[in-house]
């Protein structure tokens, strides 16, 4: 008997219902099926390259002939570096730390020794390096390896003091083992310690090998040994083979003659104080490594790490370069892991002629030029400085215009970089090749110091194209006493929070953590701005009242270069907060001070407009959570936890400043109930009593009700790490922030017990709550803790995403028009209609009108991304304007500027239907336009939530790519939204 399936019945009913609704509304195409060509086999995850500095480096080696550098890490990874653009990543399967690397010089092979007592031979001659042979030591631990130049024998020193010999060609152990007790039995009976160094005499290479134990030096095949008073850390030979230098744990360097091994010929302490009366110098920190390199024309170089005096507490790691009578101490930003001296010749029995020193730090790779005075460093061409300043935001753009990367490179190459060596990068091995991608790719990173970097990601290695410093727009505090008192963040006030970039028009819009937005234009001409364009919002987004229904006036911003005095350009301040002194509540004060002096702007991105949210009634502005720019419309929109603002950057005008609740139309199909008050805070000794508050309210409620307007009353809280100075605001201040509460009190005074917790919820400076707690409570967070109630989530609805498009803003419209889709953290997608004047001079003179059209769709979780598809399922990009140089001559502007009209683009002409694809943290939906009917829906995840999502074009079809918090990458096609079983799911969690 066939099993009954209720799910199929429900799916059939859903399909019937969908088709019936489609037939009821003529002109729509909900019942049309998008032709899908994507399959799960089209999506395969493969590792191509890893960018950035190697994590926890542990060892380093250099091939002086091939000029290739190898770096090993504690996780068993290998990074090979050559000339700019040449980089390779390899990984040992065991994951054990790489303790030492040895190149087979000029043979394209590398030997790696791991902490699990295994050695591996890598073949570097093939496209992807691979391990050819491996050996595993089970009874002894490896401490040091030595491979002489052009030799077939590899010496392996162990912790027990024995030495094993391996044939490199066959990678097998020979039958000959040097046992420590057989080698030095004539001299001492005690164990000498582990092998710390093995090397050949440069003049007797292949005939005599020298072994250094922890406290003993021993020369093989000669039988001579010498006890050393201090532990040996490293050894360096003179090229003539008559002397060598040892570094010791007491900070001394000893020079030994091979023919007189009884005592050292010389003992020095490079950083020790030389006492009087012939006493021994004070001990210093251990010298971990020393290298001794000779030159034909001058004194030899002695390079060492460590050895500083114990008195230098807190001093950073240093590299010491001793050349003749001069001693240079070079401080490093991070602890030194290893260093190598690069020489002109690979032969150890000739003058080495050193020219550079490669220093491997814990978080950086530094190359020092020994040929110039002052030992400057080389400019590093590798993408190791991605986190030079911590990355705070990152955006990826594929299939960019072909001329964009050369344009960014041309302006970036002209940026002056002072203090670097004038010579070329010395690690110049390998051949640079193009990647497999045939389309330009660009990655933009925003950093904590306010800088923005453009990276070319088209090849296998990132390349810095251009660097922009947004902090140049603002004044910098020279000292602690000059630190601005209006900062809402104490650390990194210029940090980039989000950015929006249009590759076609090259317009760049950046939002920072100090509630500021900067708009940039790209120009190849150098200009000097006399007065920067500063825009100050008249009031905070969460505090603005809804516009007067009786008037249609549009709030404007100060004109460029105009005075910023409150009498001329700013709205009247609140009576209780009119003073800007530090003793009272702040008002109309930005968090950062824009530079007033002329700013010379080099070719590249130049400031077009600066938008700042200001303090209002003693409260700092909310941080910006979403941002979008559209070059075809000339608009910039940004939002936070209280609402959104639309700015016309062509006319320098504020078009819309509206709260989130005001975006919902009265005819909204998704009605929103009034917000419930938060839980009452615990009483405190400083909180006024109910009786005193009742008395004050009874005297003020009549005047307050006159000012009552039905607008949103969400109250912003302190963000960042600012310190609230006022322990308890005045009752009039509380009442001015809660007109709605006064209105309820007028209706029923007995509801005062209900109003108390509501009024307290508007007070972020109450003593029972710190600013840290309020910042975490009110800031946009993706935490899905069960302790967060629906009331709290409802009161923190923020703008999470924007999308400019040519669409149908209303159900009754059948013509495409400029629109703006607004997504919120509560899963609402709202539509805003835009009415733009004709292009040309009219666009610069006539105002842009904006109207809210209500809610388009509701989803579970915050909205992450939105996109439009045409009737065939092809992705519709937002309209844009082709780039033109704003500082070029009028003739050049007329030739190059072909402004794209704001009317429906030619690619969308004649369309009578579209599909809106919306993805949230929990769901994905497809909505038919203009009918606004839901046709597809898919619950992406129940146990986790989506961190990042985007609608992309793959193999000629559209899909949704999602990255979840549990480490999964999911790709959803349109049919997937109907059938949850047909999607690709890749786990990235390790």
C-alpha cells in the first residue's frame, strides 16, 4: 500500500493558492517558472591561496641562488616568497611545528624538520610543491639539521647528543651514526647536552665537521674538544676557516681559534657596561643568534639578536649590527623569531659581501639594507600588512571595469613613501604569472586607523593598489589636554565601520564609528580645498520629530563654506540644552572636528562632502549601521538604530531625516503595535520618589502636551566607551523626551505607575546602569540569546541594509521608477519612492522628492541583502553613472561625461514584472512585483543564523550565497526556496 504523504498535499494546496492569486491579478507573472540551470555540482570549494602574514612563524631559510625565501610556522605551514606576485602556501599533514628549514641550494628542493621528529623533502620544481620523501625518528628527538652546500649528506643532531646521517638523494638513513659517548669519551664522561649546532669548516669542507653541544664544542674526525663555561646558542664561521664566533647565554661573544681550542681568543659583551678596576662586566640577556660575514673592501659585519642589558626593562626586541667600530641597535615592533644575512655568494669559503638582513618577527617580515647609511628597510611588496592596522570592514567586488585597476595603480604608485631603501626588493626569485580569473577583482578593506586600502585580487596574490587616509579630513589632538570632549569612542575614533562603492562611477562613501560619513570622488588632478564641505545634521535621528503634515518644506544643510554659527545655519536649540559648555548638556557638537585649514588633495579619491551627526540634548549620536550610495541618482542614504537619512550630495541637501517607525505607512499590511516599556530598573538612592516626579509632571504636563506630536520615541543610548557625566537628568528633560508619556498621563493620571518604568527607560545616564551596559544593550547585535525578550528586540529595530533600484514602488504602478528598498533588523523590507528631476542643470536646481510606500515583505531575522531579478531570472544591477573627472576642463567633461538618466534603464524598458529577492538571518524570500505576492520562501537555518549573504550571478543564473555563524557556506537557487533539500552546504568550521 502506498504511504500517504501529507507534505505533498500541502505543497499542492500552496501551488494552487499561488496560481489562483496570480490569475486574480492580471499583468503579473507569479506562475512563470524561472529556468534554472544551476546544480550542486557547479559549486565546489577549493583552496587557492592564503593572504596575510604567516600565523606564529617559527623558522626561516633562504636560497641565495634562486633568491627564494621559505617561512615555517608552528602549525606546520610553509610559505614560499619570491618577487612581488610570487607566493605559495603548503601544509604538512601532521600539523606539527616547523623547527628548521634547509634549502638544497639551486636545486629546487627544501628539507623541513618538524617538532614531531620527522623530516620531509619538498619538491619545489613543480607547479604545486609536494613532499617527495619523509623520515620519522621514533627514539630520539631532532634538535638541529645541517646540509652542506652541494653535498648529498644531511646531518641530523638529536637531543641525546647523537648525529645521524641521511642520504638526500634516496632520503634514507646511512648505517653510520656518531654516538656522543664514542666521540668524546677520551675527554669527558658526562653528557654534553643536546646538539645545538653542526657546521663544516669553510676551508676543509667535507673533511671536518664540527659539532656544538650545549656546553661543549667538538670537532669530528680530529678528537679535539673544549669545555665552554656558558651555554652555546649559535656559532658563526670566518670564511677563512681559522676562527669562529659563539654566542652565549650571559650575553657574551667568544672568538675561538681552531688551532688553539683551549681557551677563547677574545671575549666581548656588546651591550654590557664596562666596569672599572678590571672587573668582569655585568651579565646581559642571552644572545640567541650571531652571524659573521666578511667583505673585501672593509670591516666584517657581525649581526646578532638579543644580548641587551637587564637594565633595559620594557625595551622592544633589537637587532644589533656591528661594523668596524660602529654599533647600530635597530628596534623592532615585535619579538624576533629568526634572521638571515643575505650575501652575494653561496660559497662559505669566499668573502660573503653581505647586502641585506631578513628579520622574521612574530607579526612582520623586515628586510634591512646594509649598503646604505642608517640601515633603512626595504618596502615590503607582499600582502603581509593586511592587518597592519586592524581590519574593521571588508568588501569584495568582482567583474570591475577593465580600466579601474590601472587607474588605481597609477595614483597609488605616485603616493610618496619616505624612509624606505631606494634599492629593489632583494627576494626576487620565481616567475610571476596571471591567475585563472579572466575578470578584474578588487577587495577594499577599512581599518581601525581610518585608512582604506584597495587590493587587486585578480591574480593569486593580493597587491595594494591605492591607500586612502580618511583621518586627514579631521583635526588631530596633539596632547591629552587637547583631546576632544565629544568623542563617543576613546580608541580609534577614525575607524571605518562600513563603506559603499560604485565601481562604474568610482564614487566612494565611508562611514566611521564617530557617526560621520565622507563622500569621495575620484580625480586624476591635484586640487586644494579651501574649505571642506561639512554637513551637520540638525538633530539626532532618534530625536527628530516627524515633519509637519501641513507643510512640505525640506530641511536643508549648511551651504559649502558658509558660517556654521547656530544663528545662521542651525536650528534653534532646545531651551534646556542651549549651552555648548562642558558643564551642561552638549548640543549641536560633532564627535570630530573637521579641518578648517586648506587641504591639499593628491590625485585619487578627494573629499566631496562630510556628513556628521551631532550631539542632541546632551546625548551622543547613534553609530551608523548601514550605508549606500548611488551615482545615477546622486544620493547617499545611511541609517542607524533610530532611522535613516537621505542626502543629495550633488546639491548638498538633506532630503529625508525620518525615524524607523515613520516609514511604516498607515495602510501597511503589517501593522505594528505600540512599543511596550522596558522592564523597570532597580531603584537607587539617587532616583527621585514617585511623589516628587508626580508633582513635577503635574506642573509641566499641560505645556508639554501642546508640543506633542505622534512620532517615534525610541531613545538613543550612549555608545562606545563615553562616560556619562550627569547622574540624573532633570524631569523637564525626561518629559521633553517622552511626550507620548505625558499624553497618556493626560488621559488617565492613575497610569503613572505604568509611566515610571517608561520614563526610566529613556534615561541612559541613570546611576544603576553604566554606559558600557547601555552600549551593549542598544547597539546593533546579532546575538540570539534566549534571554533577549521580544520587547527588547522590538525597541532596538535598526536599519540594516539598503538597495537602490528601478522598480515598482507600489502595487498599483506598472511603470518602473527610481526606488529605495530599506531593510531592518526586525525583518521588514520597506519601499521608498524617489522622484528625480531631469538630468543636467535641472538636476542641480530642482529638489528631489521622497515618499514612503510602506512594507513590501516581512521575514524572520534582520534583513541582510536585497536584489532584483527580471522576468527571466537575470540579476538587475542598480543604475549607475559612468565615471568622469570632476576637475577636468569643461571640454573634457563634455566629451567624457555621458550621464545615465534616472529614468528606467534601457535594459529594463518594456518590463511589466520583476522579482525581489530578500535574504535575512533566518529566511530567504522571492516576491513578485508589482503585485508584491510571496512566491518562494525558504527557512535557511534554525539552529544558527546567517552572517553574510548576497545574490550573485553564477554560470548565467542567479543564486543566494550565505555564510552562517556555524561555519557553513550555503548556496540557494530559486527552486531551492521551494525545496529545502536541494542546496549546496559546505562546512568551513575547523
